[in-house]
C-alpha cells in the first residue's frame, strides 16, 4: 500500500490525535538522553494561553454577510453566543477579543481561556444536540467538521452556520483570520490581527539560521498513536511542509517522493527519507513512551535522527493550526531544531 489516507488536514489531524490521546496528559516525556530541547516554562506558558488583541473588545458591525465554503451565503445578525467547532477557530475568535461571546469549544481548544467551556466536538465530530442546547447565535465550522447530518441539523434549526476551508500552510493564515473576523462583523480587528501575526512570523523567520542548501536539515513529520499502533510518515500533503520550510528545513517525506499525506512507517520508507531530525506532536511522542520508545519503532533507530536522538516535539493543540500562535510554533520549532547546532544565529 503506497499511502495511508487520513480524512483530515492540518487542524483536523491535530484534533484526531488529541482525541485518541486525551488520557495521555500534556507535554511528552523526553525518555532518555536525547537531543530534544527541553520546553522552557515560558514556552509552556505561550502554548497554554492565547493573547487577544490589545485594547477593548471590538464591537461587531452587524448584520454581516459571509460566503460559506459549502456554497451557502450566510447572514449573521447576532454574535452574542458563538460556537466554533474546531480548536483553531476557537483560537481565532478569542484572539480577536471576542472570547466572552464563545459558549462552547472543540476538544482541541487547549488554551487556558477556553478550559471551562463545554465540549461539543471531538476530532471534528460534532454533537448537534449539544451545540444546539447552548442556544448559539452563530456557528463556525471547517469543511472537515462532520458528520454531514449534524451540520445539516444545525443549519435546519435556523442557526447561521459558516463553514471555512481548513488551513494547510502559512499563506492560509491571513485569509482565514479575515474570513472569521468578517463573518463576526469585526473586519477591522481581523486586519489588525493579520498584521500582528504576519509581523511576528517574519520576526521569527529573520532569526532562522542561514545555512547553505546542502546543509539544511531534513526533517520527517511522524504521526504517532501508540495506543492504536498507528505510526505514519508525513508526505507532501501532511500539512507540516510549510512550517518546515519556514524553519529552513527540508520536509524529508516530501523530498523522498511521498506525494500525498501519509504512508505507514517502514524501515524502507524511513531509509529513503533519511531524516536528520524528527518532528512529532507532544502527546504522540508520549504515547510511544518518549524518545526511548520512538527509536524502537522499526527503522527509526537507523536514521540519522534516530542515531542522534534528535527529536522536535510541539504541542498538539497548536502545531498545525496555522493561526495567531503560529509564530510561537515556528519559534519553538527553530529553537529545538537548531539547539546546539553550529550556524544558528
């Protein structure tokens, strides 16, 4: 089998893993003397919280009209009770300064400000009954949110439902923020957030080590779910490539010829990818008992990354969100990837 298809993309992939590994806790244990950079208290604090735009909360200008990705034109007349059905959408709404209007969350909305909200979706699988019981005035969803019957039930109840395409790369961040802000009647706040986010990402990119092309690290993105014995190697469509490129790295899966999203890990596939480092989600790493368990997966120990125990671990709730905290994700990726390496700025 050439490829293992997962019916998700960036944020949805994070959601699926987060659901399967909810019981695993927060950050991963290093598991030995690997070269994985230890997360600092500051990094953990950044991961756990979002930073709303400065100043008073924006006042929505309503009604607002939004083009939904499923072909509908939606008119939003009331934003007093917002239900975002993914963690990344929750993050955008809160960062726009509208957190007090949010009445529910997806299980992947891991930041502290959303912790007390009721969960109405798990791994992009929404409970229409739970969502409707909260009397929402507007619902935000991704095209990956399902099942279709639940989405139809919410729309048939007369609730304005705006569906967005999930983000896949850095270039999707601005349009996605502006789409959410426009749907909620705070377009000016959306522009301000896009500007802030882009400036912060560019600041991080300016500090990426300037290495010759031949010296750029090859990084393999691995999807791990040890409790289910699921071990996958990311390819061109995994969602991680844009981040890796921004960090001055090469996507080892893509470079080895994997054209789709994921393929099952084999010794042969890893040998061809030949990664210098491995990128994982924190709970995924913990699910295989840290780095010690990771190198026991067939083929990993024989790669340059496995031999050097060079592993980069990023929190599940933010790694592939491509949103207002992506600058922090990129900074953590760069810090861990080049820790102790010659040529780092």
